[in-house]
C-alpha cells in the first residue's frame, strides 16, 4: 500500500425483524512499511544439554527472523533457523562448545542488520540419575544398579561374580557421545566394550579393550551416538564382579 489510507468501520445488529442502524464509525489508518526492520536488540541465550534457547526484543514491522550461529566471534555466521516469533531453540549444537549467535529481522523490503552477538557455552553431557539397568547386581551391596549413575562416587553398582555382565544408561533420546568415564571400584573389568544402541537390543562398539586396568578410565575421542550406552564386560579383572562407582557419559 503506497500511502497511508484511512479506513472506516461500522457494525450493525441483525435479528428476524431486521437490521439495526449502524454504530458510530471508527477509523484506522494503515501505515505503510517503508523500511527494513531495525536490528533486534536484547538477544539472550541460555544453554542446556543438547540445545541453546534464544529470545530477543521484536523490532516493529518485522515479519520473520533469521537466527545465525558461528563458533568464531564475528563470523562467518551460518543461518540455523528462520522463525516468525522472537524466540528460537537451536537443537543442532554440540555439547561442550562455545557458540556465537546473532539475529536479523526481515520484512518484504529486506533484512535488518545483525543484532549484537551473544555467546554461550553448551554444557558437557554428563547427566546423572538416568534410568539404569544392569544384567545383575551384587545382592551383597546395599544399593541397586542406579547407584552406578547417581552422581555420587561414594555409591556403586556391582555385578554378580561371573562373565559377561553389563550396565546401561538411558539418555532418553539419541545423543552424540564423545567421552565415557568409568570410575571402577577394586572389582574392575579387564575386557569390556563401550556400546551404544538406539533400541536397547542392537549394540555397536565405540570402544573395546582386553587390557583394562581399573581405576578411573577416561575414554576420550569416542565417536558414536545412541539413546542407550552400556559397559559390556566380558572378562573380569578379579574373582569378584564388575563394579562401578559411576558410569559417566558425555
Ligand atoms: Ca555412584
């Protein structure tokens, strides 16, 4: 609409006897949009495991927004979302990574300059108190399998004294896994695999060893994904079972 054009509205009421007279008129003026939106302000980011949530102030005359991300301050920025409202959730992030975000606002005339950048560090994935199941647990211990992922290195899961045995955690949905830390009690695994699965039935190895030495084993630079992660022990290091203070998944 090239110029500001006033419009007038009236209403009337109708029943079976006919129509009323019109109400008093009201007028509105439709203001034409003559420029691209201003850059959004107040960009704010919060991070959780596997996602970054963003919100910002909405400039006037905005139709939609682009959310852009970089791992370097100043870019180059890559558009990760186009949204109609002044908020967005980026679930395509890697845990333990620093990101920079900017937002632009658009209307039919074009795109605004970018907002000021905001930076956020996504947390490392080490959830605790996940649903834990195990092939067995040592009935001589006071606690259940969940003691192997309760965030407390003073409690532990221990298996029956035989091979094989396993303990698994449920991440709730498929996640990328790049590190596993095993905090063994004296009863450790000499041969075991770290495995991932999306269905809890079919497992893929992301780490194998036949020479485990117990203690705290930090398995870095893993590459895999899955909803379930388990330690599958195939040869015990002692006459006892397998026992973990914590199975930490990152
Ligand atoms: Ca524990």
